[in-house]
C-alpha cells in the first residue's frame, strides 16, 4: 500500500471539493484509489501504481485551478481523456472558441479538440456521433467566431425537415411556423452565444440564415460558414446536393448520428454512405465521436452506451439468423 498527501491552497481545496462536494464525489468514484480531503490536505491511499495514476490526475486538476478554471464533475473526464492521449488537459480546455459575457466555449474531450482543429484546418468536416457530444454546439460556436472575426460574411444553418412520427404537412401555420420546430435547436445555440438583439439584427440583414435543407437547392454559398445538422436524415442525393452548394471562401460542417436515422426503412442515409464516397478526397475530414464524448448529464452517457450495446447485440442476432437461413436454403 502507498499513501500520498498533498497540501493545497485553500482556494484549490475548495475547487477540488466543488459545490456540495460534487467534484470530490466524482474523484472518489473515478480515481483508482481511496481519496480523502480534510481541510486543505488531500490524501490518496492504494496500490503504488494506482496512487501514481490518481496523483497525475489531481496534479492536472490543480494546474487548471491555478490557471483560473472552475472545476465541475465533467472536468475529470477531460483530464482523464487528455492523460490517456498523452496531452496536457490545458491544451484542450484552454482552446476557447468563443467567449461572450459569462459564456466560455471550449472543447471538453480529446475528440472535441480534434473536431475543432479539423474544422479550422479543412474546408469540409463531418462530425458523426451520438447525441450530447457537442457536435452542433461547437460548430455553431466556430461559425459565430468566424463571423465576428470577419473570416466569413454570413452563417447558414440548415437541417432536413424529417423527424420521427411527424411530417410538415400535419403541423399548423405557414411554412415558417411549420419548420421552426425542426430548426429550434439551432436557434437555441445561437441565443446561447449572442445577445438576442444581435441575433435579431443578423436575421433581419440576412447575415444569419436558418432554413430547411430543401431551401439550399440551386444556390451557391460563397463566403459563408454553412452547417448541416441532423444529416443522418438526408438521402444520398440530398447530401450530394448540399455539398455541391460550396462556394469560394466558405466552410462546411456536417453533423449527425447514424444510430438515429428517421428515414423510411428502405431509404439509405446520405450520412451513412458519404464516408465511403469521400474518405479519400483531400480537404475533407471525418471525426467520429463516442459515448465517452457525451458532455451532457452523466446519465446521458450511460443511456447512449446502453443503446449502443443493444444495437450491437441485435445486429449479431440478425446476422446469426441470416447465416442460419442461408444454410437451410443450401440444404
């Protein structure tokens, strides 16, 4: 057994405890050894290797606090992921994409950092993964930052108007009222990052446009930051149509979750097949998120993992049935 004790500044000790001891409870659950915080003394007890591993995480957290970061239970995921990838956690958490008043947007996982770097480097980036991994939110933040830095002259946000169990014709109101429910998450992201008055002004001037994917047909989008959200609900033809709207000085980000396709069963998803078509085309990147990248409530991460395990088991069962049916036909 090994023991390591760290005497902390009072402010650091308070951050490591967290509001209502939330961070400390997460440390106790996640670190591979026993953790005790008494006053400003943190004690780690366990096997020598486990204590060394835990001390490395704690050292990273202390460094973040000393740089002015506020800790939360989710910070531990970022630190652990960065250490596993051999990167300093500060390189991830201090890569601030957009800051406005009390909003400070930065990657929180290694994959989110890869995604942000890819958007900066490539003309077209695909962010594919489960709900809650920050694909759309980070893309909108980068679009807002590019607009404010005058790297582009407008932002275009679009989604296919397809959802489970509903169709536009059955919704009340004119076309704008019909599409608003489908586009609401994009509006919400914008209002998280800009003052409502600024957003309204941008909409009135056409600097920001939020519209269904069908409205993109026949256009050439120059000098724009264009985001296609929920792209798993595009057909291959719609995906091709969208990507060929790319104009000079523009950047595109395509996001979606291929496990949540709401298309009819006999219709292929454009997001599923596009990787096979474009994987060798230069200046196009694919970043794939995992359940570990979920940055919503920790229960969401467990829900995503459970659904993933269920889908994998169901696919194995289907493949087993197909194999048996083929054997029976051969007989």
